[in-house]
C-alpha cells in the first residue's frame, strides 16, 4: 500500500498565515494592546527587509521550473 503524504499547498498555507495574523491583530485591537501591535509590526517589517536584503535575486532564472 502506497504511503499517501498530504502536503498543504502554498496557497492554502499563505491563506492560513493571513487568517492567523488577522486574528492576532483583531484580538490585539479588541483588547487595546496597540503598543504590542506596534512592536510586532516593527519586528515583522524588519524581518521582511532582512529577507529581501539577503535574497539572492541575481541567480534566479526563468528556466528553473518554479
């Protein structure tokens, strides 16, 4: 019997992350924890900028199939 491995697609994973982040932001706004929201937004933006800064965009080709 073949082992059936179920993977979550990239689209579903991105949607899951978006829903979770939305819930966290909504809860923080509801409980008026805006200072925590500012800190999380700052860390998130810093992480995004670091990922973009260290991304090796020069070696990405169109013929790699993905």
